[in-house]
């Protein structure tokens, strides 16, 4: 009788998950350092610490699945919570702490997984007549109307989905998602939807001018250059002030613009090809789709002789 009870206890121990099997104390230390920023408040859908419903939902796929997501990253959560120095055991301990604090003692994957069905003899194959199906051609997004005007839901994707950063690199998952970063900044109708000049002038950001000296200040030149434009378009006003708040003179002169009147041939074609203003605008500065940002000076109307 004792042997039967002992065997039953061993089976229960094998198929039941208990958070105490991991180092819950170490898990709390790991969570306090690397996890509370998101899991305490439930940022971007992260399961909250102590919320039983949140963690029971995560455990529906089993403990192994939860650990895999934490180790490799999922959606907006970076691999290992954005701290690559943590070991796999540290992450598992943190999960044990989360489950323990939420009072979740769910069955592990072993108890969730159903027993594999016994192999059945393969049925006799039935030869069916081959029917050719005509595949409908996929609609190319290139032909979409206004394909370059993305809907708001596609603005400012996270770094690992933006097509610029390497999604296989851990660094892309450690960067703050732009949507979260840009929430309180001044809004714009184009580019990444942030008016960076207003944001800077209103003191919402403070770019560092020198990486080695945080006391260094930019040399701001408050000088406008007016370029008269042929045709009906308003003249272009180039403000040095807004540019020198961010850039040093050597960023543009003399490689991009020769500092001499009449020495620079600028056209929209050249800008769209990534030359002159197009070296930055459309890449790291607002795109040329907003004409009035540059063509801001109305032309004087020609005097018309009145009839007597």
C-alpha cells in the first residue's frame, strides 16, 4: 500500500508545475531590475504582476511556451526583456516569480499535452482525378492607390518591423518603439508625424550637441536665404536657424552646398534623386510632399495698368 502511495506522489510531482521548483527569490530580483517597467503597469498588453487572469491566459499554451516567448521575444517585448546579459535560468526564475505572485499553479506542458495517439495502419490510398485549379493573381501593393500614403495604423512601426533595422539583431528589440516615444511630442501631418522644430523649441527634447561635453551649445545662425522660383510656385525660404539648432555648418558646407551665391543648382528632380536638400529630406527629415514648408514666400502680384 505504501509503495502505491509513493508511486502516486511521484507521478503527481512529475506532471504538476510548482513555482517553488525554480528560484523564486532570484526571479524577484531579476524582475525588479529588468521587468517591472512593463509588467508592473501592463505596458502594451504585458501581463501585470499579481494579476491572476493575465497569467492564467498566458499559461493556456503551457509553461514551455511562456518561457520560449520570454527568451526569444514576442510582439513588442524584446528577447529576455531587453537585457541580453540575463541567463536562460534567470528568465525562467522570473517567470516562476510572476506565476507565484499571481497565485497561478497551472499544469505544465506535460500535463497540457495530450497523449500521442497510437499509430494506426495507413489507409489504402485512393487515387483521385487531378483537377487543375487556376490561381488568381495576387494583387500587388505597388498598384494600390496612394500606396505611399500609409494609414495611421502603419505609422512609426517598432524598430524590428520598420525595414531599416535588422530584425535578427537583439539591439532592434532594445530600442524604444517610436509610437511610445512620440506620444507627447508636437504633432505634424507628414513624415514620422512629429514636428521636431516645435518639439525642440518647446523644450520637450534636448539634443546633446557634443557626445563628450554635455555643456557645449550649438552655434545658431538666424539667417534666411530666399530662392526665387520660376513659374507660379511661391519662393523658397531656407531658414538657417532651424537647421543650425541641430547641425554644424560642416554637415552641409561645402560638400552638399557651396557657400557662394549662385553656385548651387537646385531642382525638385535633384532633391527627389537624393541630392542637395534630398540628402536629408525624405530620409531623416520631413519629406518633400509638404510643399508649403519650403515654398513659403508668396510672390508679389504684378502691377496691371488700369484703363482710363
